[in-house]
C-alpha cells in the first residue's frame, strides 16, 4: 500500500494524529518508552568545600564527560563522531570554564556553578537563533552529564523496557542518538527540535524512522501504542488493527523496494528521470553508487573549508575533486562552489557581524567579495577534470554551479568566469524567488539550473530553515514554492536547458513525482532515499505527474497540497493502463 492510499483510508478514522517534521521516509510502530526526565536543578546553596577543592571536582567532572563523549564518538563513527567531538569541545570551552569559575569564586557549589553558567550560555544561543539556537539542546546534555558526574549518579539515558519500543523524548542528546540499539529502538519521536537538530541529522544518517517537533507527544505515556509515519510527518496514537496492518504493509513494501534490482530512474511510460546523489565528501561516493546513484546532483565543497582557519590550497582541493570524479566515470557530477555565510561563516571569507546573515553576504556574493578564493576553486576543478581525462576509466561529466544566484548579472558573471577556466558546463542554483521569476532570462545564459528547495522555501515563506520554532513553515509542498518551481521548469523547456532538484524535497517519493510534473528533469537526494523515489516514479506516467502537480498547485496551503496530490496519485495508481 502506498502512503497516498494509506492517507485516504485514514481520513475516516477517529484516532489521534500528532504532527511534526518527518525525518526519513519510513513507517514503524510499537509501544512507547519515554526518556527519563532531566536531573533536578541544583539548589543555590553555599559550598562546604574550599574553592580549590570545589574547582578540582568540577575540572575532573568536565574532563571525564569530555573523554566519554569522545569515546562514544569514536565508537559510533561517521557524522556522530563529529557531533560528539563538538560536544566534548563545548564541555571544555574556555568561555564556559570562566563562567563556572566566577560562580565558584562566589562560593557556589560545583553543581550549581555548572548549572547556572551553562543555563546562561544556553540563553545566549537561543537568542541568536538559527543553527546556534539548535545547539542549545547539546549544551543542556553536557551540563546534565557534568552534574550527574558531580553527584555520583548516572546521567539520564535511553530507557530499557526489555522489548523493542518507540522512544519519546523532549529532544535526544547526540551522545545517546549516536549509540542507539536499532534492534530495540523502532522509531524516535521528539517534542522539540527541528529538521537541523542533531537528533534529525543522526536519524537521517542511521535511517531511523523519526518525527521531531511533535509537541503533542509530551502527553504520551509508557506502553501506549503508536505508528510513527515519517513520510507524512505524523504520529498516530492508539491505532486500530486495520491501521497497524496498513503500516506493516507499507513497511514491507518499502523494504521490498529497497531490495529490488537497481534500475535507472524512470516513469512508468519510460520517461527518463536520472536519480542523482547529494554528497558532502568524496568518501560517500562509493556508497551512493551501491545504492543506485546515476551520478551526483550536488557535491558540497564546504567540507574543505569549514574545518580550517584558512582556505585550502589548490592542490588540496584538486586531490579531493579528483577522488570524487574518479568514482563516476562517464556520469554527471554537479559541483557547487563554496556556499558560505549564514550558518556557515568563515573567518577568511566573511567574518563581519551581520544582523541577518541569511540575507547578507553569502554564497556567490561572498565569493565575489573574495574572488581569489573562487578563482582558486575553479582552477582546482579544471585541473581535476583534466587529470581524470587521462585515466583508463575516463572522465566524469563535470558540471559546476554557483550558489545563491539572485540576478541575471550574477549569472553572467559566474558562467563567464567559469568558462574562462575551461569548465564547459556551468549553471546556477535557484534558491531565491528572484532567480525563479527570472529563470527564462537566466537560462538564456546558464547551461542548467538546479533548484535548492530548502533555501527556496525559506526565502519564499520568510521562515529561517534552521529555526525549529518556524519549522512548520519550512514545507516545500507550499503552493507558493511549487509555483516558483513551475516557473523554472517552464523556462527550462522553453530554452532547452536541464532543470534539476537538489534540495531535500526530491527525497519525498510523492513530491518527487510532483517535481517531475512541474518540469524537473533530474532529482538529487541523500543516497538512502533513492530506492523509495525510484519505486514511486515507476508507478506514474509523465501525464500522471503533470496532473498530480496541477492538483497540488490548486491548493491553498502545504497540507492541502499534499492531500490533493495524494488523492490524485491514488486515482492514477488505480486507473487501468491505457491500451
């Protein structure tokens, strides 16, 4: 049973649905086990120890917690290691240490000094919002672990009811998420957190079914039965036997699709829709190939820059790009030049304080202000392209694009500069409404356009995509976003230019069909989503996709657009095939 059919059958049901942000595309069910409540806040009482002894206690506890976090990260590996190493750095941050010391000097206990200093720092992060605001939960976890160490008790952790369960928590700490026993934890539900919280990041990496930011889940109790439907972003409370059976059928269908022979992306009528991978490092290329990626639709180059206080050399960049291109001989590889700014500030590119960095000097704007960095990156890409042309396997088909292009003039600037370096296929990211509305003119100049639905949704709905409090607005199903995508698709057809999708919207199986109906010619996504999208496309023709897209466009909001598309999708899936 498809998600669309399941949604149709649920309409008449009386069960409770809690809405949040779905992470992943799966569905799971089981009894709830709630995360233990945080430790009680320490009382503000005078320490009975000397300042030196109290300070020594705190230093030992902080160091022990930092080493434990590092050890958990080393055991977990991958993105979890990076997250936990960052938490260990938070624990030993000199600014926080100074805040704790000032409270110890005032005669406070170690427990209260840690609690109060971390709480003050947390308030500063929340006030900043965006990416830093999302890190407040990480700070809470570090404080809890240090206080538990000082008290000589275990820090709150994952429950163990003795059977598989759906974990419900306010927000899950990275240290716990990283080492979840996936034989026991069937799914995650959090009452707080947004799509960029560490819970969400690690759930995606581990392919855990999760719904975050479901505020109503605070009232769920241990043992209560739920279905967690990440594809729909809902938690179904106390489902009926029929609803459980449908969820099992969907889970089985998804598992079958994942294990089915890998084929190139295509619609039911044979229309080709290449399915590409979004990658952040060359090391992920091999897995993407195994999962059926037909190339790379978005290679983010930021990893080379974010971990350094200075820009990487041309030689360092060339080596990374050569490694990537060598994995995809004969396949399209779309590389995005450095997209810094907003949540990814770089001191050597733009370290000036901005009140609203999402609307400031970011993307191509920042690169134009430091053109030497852009020129070095284009040099390295051209050299990597030339190097792989000499290999026995042959070259990849390298495409290069600029981020955050908002004007025709910016398009002309970037494409001309890139071609001066011998890069043959040059394009732009469509992430702001202005470039979508000017797509007909932009595509007279650029060789292709790639739509970044995450930022396009952010700027269309005026909702920071890194802020959990407005996560409900960050929905690419909104008809305003779909209309802008249609503009780009129409311009691509008129100009005979490819239009790709590389935002997270492409990983939604039903929305992928809508995007093709709006004119997208390729879809790029996290490799783990490829099987679901491939299976979804094969159930619809191009005419179906266009009709489903029109149904979504006719809606007034994101929720009704999704429902309309589901209804239209169900009718096309059950319609008899044309003779």
